[in-house]
C-alpha cells in the first residue's frame, strides 16, 4: 500500500481553542463531564424519527451540559448516526457509488478561502496516495445566528468530504469496514501531516457536532431537520467543560464513542500506547508508521480512548471485544465467574492495562450500538425497550417520555455488563451471549497455561540474614532516621497496618528543607476531586486488584499463545526471596533471562558522575534487551565507601522514559531492588513511574532485625516481613483509590504525581510528562543531597559517629536536633501563656516567632517580600480598621467530636463577637447551639457522611460549605472511632452511641461536576440567603476544577493547603498528598 514516510515536523495536536500553557495555568488539566443518550430501532429500516427522538433526548439533557461566559456558547453537543444515504444522494452535486462503497465525513477547515483551498488540495493528494478517489466536497449549511459570541468567533468552515476506492482490475470496490480502514489512513495522515480535523470519516457513520448547546445543535445544522436524513440508530452527547474556552473538536460524540466520565489512568494508557508503537503491525491496516502516534497530543481522555478503540476494531477485533479489553469488568474477585470468561480477561490483561476511571460509554460501528459502565459503575445509565422495538439509553430515566403501556421492559446499565443492540439482526444481544461468544472464540486458558508462570510457583531460593552492622551502615547510606524506624516500620512490621497521625504537617517541604531529603519527598500524590470521585477502598474493595504481570508484551493488534510469556504477581511488593527467584528465572524457565543493572557511581568522579551513570545504565538496558533479556532488575545494592547508590526513583524513571523514547519499553518488565524505600508513598511513586514490582530489601531486613532485637514482639521475623509487605501493598491501594483507580496494572506508569521543587529541565529529562509548577533543583543538587547522605554513612573519621546509629529525624514529631517546625515548644508555650494570662505582648512574641520562622524557608509565603516604592502609600485614615478586617476571618472546619465541646464553642463565641465566622466541621451542630446566636457557627459544613445535616441545620446557616476534600488527607474519608462516639456526639451527628462513624472518601451522590452542580442548586433551594462554598485541596489542575465549580454556581471556592489540621490521617497522606495552598490559590486565580 502506498504511503509516505513520517515527517518529523508533523502536526499531531488537536486544535483545542485553549490558551497555551502560561504561569500556573496548564490546559492539560482541563476536564469535562457530560450527559449522553442513544436511540435505536429493531424494526429493520431507517427513519428520520430516530434522529428526531435522539435530538429530543439531547435537549432533555440540557442540565447535564453547560454554557460559557457569554451565556450563548455551549460547551459542546453532537450526534452520530448511520450514513443517511438517501439524504446525501439528494443534496450532493456529484454521483455516489452504492451505499457502503463511499465514505464521508465532516471536516473543520480554515475560514480563510486560500488556506481552505490549499488544505483541501493537500488532503486530496493524500487521498490519492492512499488509493482513494475524491468524489467531491459538500458545503455543510449552517445557521450561524444560533451560535454564541465565543463559539461564532472560533467557528471553522464546515465541509464534508466524499471518497471511494472503486474496483481496480480484478479487485472489487472497497466497502464497509475495508473502505473504513483506507479512510482511517487518510484521516490520520491528514491530521498528522496537515493539521486537518475530521469529525468522522467513514462509510458506516456520520457525525455532526460543535460548540453549541443541546438546544442549538439541530437549528445550527439544518441537515438534521431534513426528513430524508434517516438512521436506525443515533448517539447524542452534551458536554460540561471546566473551562469557558470554545473548542469545536472536543465536542462529542467522537468517531465511535460517546463518553461520560474521566479516564483517571489516561496518562499511563497514552504512555503505554506510545511505547507499543514500534511493535504495532496489521496486514489489515497496512504500514502503520505514517499513522503514529495513535493517541493525539492535546486530545481529551475520551478522544484518546476513542482512537484506541477505533484502532482495535479496524485491525480485526469486534466492537464488544475491544470494549471488554479496554474496560474489563471486575473479574478478579468473582468466585463464580465462568472459567473461560476469566481466561479471556486474564489473557487480555497481558495485552493491555485497563482504561480505568468512572465511565458511561455508548459505542457504535453503524450496525452494533451498545453501552457499558466502568467496573465501579460510577456513572449513571438507564435503558428502556418499548413494545414497538425502540431502544433508548440515557444518562438518566426520562430522556424520552413513553406511555406506561408502551414500555416492554427497562433497567439500568450495570458495571462491566454489556448492553448491545444489533440493528442488522433486529435484536438485543444479551450480556451473557456477548461474553460467551468471546470466551469461546479462542483457547484462552490453553494459551495461558502454555506461557504464564506465577511467581509463587517458581523454585524457592535460600534466605539470607544480614548482621546488624551491615543493616545500620546501609540505613545511614539511604538516609534512614530513628523516627522512621520507630513510627513507620515498627507499626507496619508489628500489625500490618499503615501508621496514622494527626494535627497536620508543619515542617518545611523538601525543597525548602536544610537537610538532605529523599527524591520521593519532592513528589506529591494527586487525587480526585469534583470532576471524578475517589474510590471508597473499603466499600468498593471487590472491584480493586493488586495483581499484575511482569515481562514483555507483543503486538497489540494480534493475538495468540506467544502473548502469554509473563510472570504474574499477586502483589506489587516482593520480598528478598521472591526477588531471588526472578534473578535466577533462567534456571527454572530456560530461555527467559533477567539482568540486574546496578545503580551505583564513584563518589570521587565529580558532580556529573550520577548523570553519567544514568546514561550508562540506559545503554546497559538497551544492550540487555538486544541480547534477549525479558526482566530488568534495577538495583542499588552493594554500595560502599567508594560507590554511591542512585535514588531508586531516579534510576527507574530515567530507564522507563528512555525505553519509551526508544520504543523498547514493552520488551521488558522492570523490577526495582531499592534500599531507600521504607514507606507507602515510596512504593506508590515507583509503581507510578513504571515499576512492575518493588523489593524494599533494607526495610525488610530492618523489620527482621526489630523482631530479633525485641522492638517488635509477638511475631516471627518472617511474619513481620509479610506484615510489612501487606501494609505497603494495602497502602498503595488506598493511594490508587484517592485517584479513583481500581487496578495496580492501570496505576503502573500512570504518573499521577506532581513535582514540587524540581526544575523543568530535570523533570522533562527524567520524569517526562510530570507537572512541576515551582521549578527548583536539578540533577546537580539531587546528586549533592545524595552525596551528603553517603558522607554521613562513611565519615572520614570513623569514630566520629560511633555512638550514633541513625539521624534522629524529627519530621513527624518535633525534636531539638531534628527538622524545624512552625509549631514547636517556643511557639506553643507563648500561644498558651498569652491566652491564659491575656498578655497581648506575649501574643505578639508568638506571632513574631511564627512570622520569622515562615521567613526562614519553612513556607512558600515566607519567601515573599513586599515591593517598596511601587505605588504611593495609602493615608492612614483610609486604611481599613482592624474591626472591619477581622470580619472576613473564619476558622478552619473542625468537627464536634474531633475537638471538645468547650473548644468548639469557644471558637464560635469568639468569631461571633468579632463579626467573623466559625465553621461547624462535618459533625453537625447541637440544637441548643444552633438556635443560640452567641454560640452558633455561621458556616455549616456538608461533608460526605452528611452527619447532622437536616433542613433546620441548613436554614440556620449564613454560609453552607460542601467539603469535597480535606487538606490532611485529600481523596480519603474520615472515621470517628466507637470510643469517641459519646451519647451527646451521637445525638448531634444522628448516630448511635458507641458505634463508629465513617465518612466515605466520595460523596456517594457526587460522581461528576454535574452532580455537584445539582447539590449546589439543592442547597440554594434549602437556604436561598446562604452563600454556598466548595472546599477543594491544592494540587496541579485545581484551577480548571475551580473554574468548573464556578460554572456550577458556587459562591465561594475555598482552597485548602496540603498541611492539614486536626484530622487523623495516614502519615503518607499527611506528608505526601496535595500541595501548599499558595500554589493552589495562585493557579485558581490565574485560571
């Protein structure tokens, strides 16, 4: 098949209409949510009534869309139908071949006549190179007076292209999917090489969409009103974007799909698709190189999903097959699932990681049309079948009205279940039939048995016990502290539970710390808020999975027994003995080889020694792959006085991204043998940056020693190691759940972190695709911090630290020789003493201490300085008095139950006397206080547990605050243990004395931004006089979320910092989730 070589300067971005990345704003964080519907008929012939019904359903979804700032520009709406052959034959000015033998699609073209003609000529030249004949172009009539100002200003020109591949010699004309494959090549090349955007280009379907509201779509495109425009099916979509920028291409439906939700793992999915590119081959599609990349840069998560779905279906898989591969049901913990179906899912898990996140999907190829939900079912979907063969699916019941006697049956879409309508066979294909056919399609189980090996089934290796002197020296090398051993490792080894803490974090962030910090500390976990929900990892554990495969992956577009050469793990954390199995895998499995690459460099080779060793490691990995290695173990073992270990996260990410750039990543599995890993966040970052398994060998040796030394009691060393592995694995599950990710195979490589304090150059090279707002240190400073730890472990005078085992620490609790804290004995004493004795002079000493400490690089705001001489001073008599300023103050939201009644009431009384506002927190408010103007809290909080939220509670509020996240533990819920649920607490919260109360991570009625919009509306109906707040936590992308929240008509957006308050929290959340409020506030303001 003719093709042109891929040009290096090809255009691969979707024209989004967003501003470029600037300041704190990054268009990559824009989100959208939506409403969708589908109408199909089983009567066997097309009609305009199906289009009309679909457009009616779309109009009834108006509340699930949104409009821009000009009140006339919609966020986007569209319709996808079968090819309306009769209509096109009547309106085009050229002859058309038989239906199915021509492809058509709408292009968004430049408004400038010369530019448009030049682009059309180039598209025609590409069509000719693909063996296609251009039948003609059609100007699509539009009624521009229906557009809002922003949409009108950004509108393109609208033309439809018609192409065919007529018979050539003995070869018949291409039709149906065969023609679509050729049209796909034209469309992808036109996009990459010319920057052209086609809404669709197919012989089977046609799409109309744009920056319109649900009410504007039909009048804007008069084609849709024509009685000759007929179809047996129609899919419609209404978009709700977090921004107000006009973006015609981002409207839906896409080429095969309408999607409501958010793909939380899209970063990993796109990375893995990029890594697979060198292996993609398909006889059906021809040379794939000119079509790359498959996932277009700048496209939405929905568009990336659609692009991969389209690729899978065009290369031989049926539409249900591709959907079940990309969005598998939660089969892992289903005991009663059919074994053949389980084998189908397990086989395909080796080919592709799930596209995980809340999703309602409606998909079609022009004959089949179907729908499904993600494995959690976190988006709504309802279906109705009528007695006259009409099938309707919508985001909710009521998108179309039917008389009761006309309804044959109705139901809801279920997680992981397929609802498929076959318009050719005129029937609904039930979920069981779809899955039974695919489960029996190939001998999946036989293939698995032939190639797959479970790690636990490999031969056992000898266990090695290390002496304490060896352990201590290596602990110093990797920066262990006494505090970490006591607070982190001891509880995990003893009980298998992740340690908890409270009262927030008031120590400096890593980049402001005077002490050398681990590279892990420069990364913070991202989490779901507003546009998608975090998972409730307890309630929804059945849909989660910590199992994953290790080893090479082959051509995604083919299937067969060779795809199962994989070692499967039940847990992402492996012990030293399991690592030994992998290192010696060739003894048990001849032909499968592992290679260990040491991340060590000589300390005396200058400041660039680490950088040079990273380059050398990448070259060694390339050589290992070329020689047939299937498993690469990146190790920092065997460091000594001369050899310094590279931070495990750095060497992993450097190799991972190097292999992606070289398109070799899918040829090997990466395992990390790391001495610097000792807490949950460390394991999560390594998996997030591409590791398939992590062996924290020094942490395991440490807990073994703690048992032998008597610091951990009642368990054996082996049990302590198992407890540690369990705690680390379950902790990773909770971190995944914060982001709404269910499976560790989807989390691997997802990079759902942001860097705080690392330079853009450093991140671009070693952590490509990670957001870093602040800038900061680079490879030289990272190497210097690494060297400082090494120097501490190997002092020139070996007797200098003979009395010390480790650094004291002081990161979690104040210690005299530890990290500095904003709240320390000096500040706390002055605060308490000043309030007890009513000494304002001592209070000023307290505030000066806090201010001075902030200026000493403990906070970002401490780095700010007022500019002098920039503007004339304000006369003192014009300065607002203190009594007026304090009225804008409000307390943090601390619930009754987390602090005592006396403390809670004291805060409320003080704020009421000042004319300021106190906040109830999520624990409700006692009736006596509620009705007492002196003791009531002006701000009433509505949190996920809805404790104490009644009509009376809401009507007695000045402000109502919806808590979507909490600074101490964003993406997580809360718990009041049974011992704290006293009768008076239970009465206020509406609970039972002595029975624990749990606030789930998500509001179980808020799974998208439209749901938040509905709650804001409801609260304003409950109390029209109250302002409605929405509480968010600072992270990259908060600006886009805040913009969407403002579009949902919130009155106040509260940006909370990462440091937290009184809330109890896992220590990894306390230290490693969210960013300082200064960053979040700045991004929100700039967005």
